[in-house]
C-alpha cells in the first residue's frame, strides 16, 4: 500500500490548489500539517501554473493499494 499526503490550499478566488507528497509518514498530526502549510504560504514559494495559494484549506492522507492482474513477459 502506498500513502501520499495531499495538502490542499485555496487561492484568492477560493479555488483549490493541491500538492501531493509521496511516501509520507503515517503519524502526521493536524498541528504539524497546518504549521507546515502555513510556513509554505509565508515563504511564498508555491507557484503552480494556474493559481497562487493564499490560505490553508485541508490535508489528508490517501492510501492506494495496487493489485496486479497480470504482467506482460
């Protein structure tokens, strides 16, 4: 199972900006996630192509399991 951390911000138009971090530790608390997201905003380094994040939205850990049905040899 693979787990990723999704950090969701909002821009001035209240549209979502999502950043994904691979191989995240399972014990990320709300306080740690909020603090990290606020620091990223204060550094003003997040510059996606379509919108600039201006406020913290939410954070979530997404688990993904992949099962191979067959493999080409």
